[in-house]
């Protein structure tokens, strides 16, 4: 106990600063901490700087003045910490001021504690988000060529589950009635089609290209023009169609498109003319033809915009 007291008195006598406190922390605790932080000169100055510690409103005010009463520094610390911790913080602040204004006081270097941090977890490469499906509903006008040209219209829908690549089409189209010679008489006929097609989509450089093909169902209707008694008839036949559509998505949800397709019906359909109940004339309906279309489409494009 005597040895501890002697050590404390020696530390206080070598402290470069006199600490005046109001109880928590005590001046002795602060001076002892200062003695461990600053190496004092061999001769202690006759008049030491004075550090004043004052509590108020949950704060600890630290003020350091020199022997002439000139303020060297002031700082306010959080006073909610325990007294020992407050004393250590106050000593650190005072030691910093003292080493600035008194070069003869050398501040002891603080020991740097090495902290070994665990290496960050290895980041796995993020998988790209799945491509959203692309779809559209399209409508347009057509020009069809079989035996003669005829205007018409079409409407269809397309769906591609991976935006590009394989997808599906459904399409309905029809032309205005054409006139065909049946012997010495005339008849009008038209063909409506409905197809279900497999398509493959590419989207190079902002242009969408669809190659499509599939079976098509044709419904032919005919009617006499200049017979004594004009009659009408209809028939259904199965064929195939294939083509290429190109579209440009000029807006976020809208595009203009152009399509060129051909079709073929293996079964030969004919129009017959009769007089007095007996068939006298016959004309074959063309089994093949080509259709050019253009129009507008709305939906979700395969190209982000």
C-alpha cells in the first residue's frame, strides 16, 4: 500500500498539468493518466498549466489555461460515461493540447492493435435475369396475288416466351371478292384463311425479324354474277403458309410492321356454272398465292426501350 501511494505521488509530481475537478473524474485520476501519456522534461516547470473539469447538463467541460490564465483550449465531452472513462478521455484531450503548445512535452505513441478481419465472402457471379416474354397483337391491310390482285385485311397475335427465339403465331386474313370467268359467265369468289404457325424471332440492331410457317385453313365462298339464277356455295380446304415479318418498335408499346407470305392448298377447288340443272362450265380456283401486308402492332417488344 505504501509503495502504491509513493508511486501515485511521484506520478502527480511529474504530471505536466495541474487538474482541478469537481469530483468525477478526480484530478488525481486525470493527472495519473497524463503522466503515462506525456514524457515530461527532466526539470518540472515551477508553474504548471491548469486543466479545469466541470460537469453540467450531462456534459463534461474541459478547459486548459496556461500559468498566465490564457485559455489554451476548450472542449465539451459526453458526461454520461463512467468516471474512469471520462478521466481517460479528458487526459487524451489535455495531452493533445499540451504537446501542441509545449514541444518539451513529448506525447507517447499509442500502441496500434492489429485487428485481423475475416476475408469478405466470395461473391458468386450473378445469374442474368430471365428474359421476359414478348407478345403483340397486330392488324393491317393486305394485297394478295392469285389470279388477280385484291386488297384485304389481317389480324393476328404473336407470343415468344423468351423474348426472342421460338414462339407462336395465330393469324386470320381475308381478301375482297375477285371476279373469275366460268365459261361464258362470271362469278365472284373470296378466300378467308386462319393459320396457327411456329415462328423464330431475331432482334438484330433494333429490328425485329420473324420467320414463320404453319398450317392454314381456307374457306372459299363463290357466287354467280350474270347467270339467269345466281347461286352461292362455299368449301373448306387445308393448306400451308410461310413468310417473314419485319417490325420496328418506334414507341415503347407500339410498332409498325411489314409481312410477306405465300400459301398453298394441295386440293384443287373449282367453281361450277350450271343451266337448267346441268353443269356446263367449270373454273379452277388458284391453289397458291402471295400476300403482302403492313400495319401496326401493340404489345411488349423484345428490345428494351
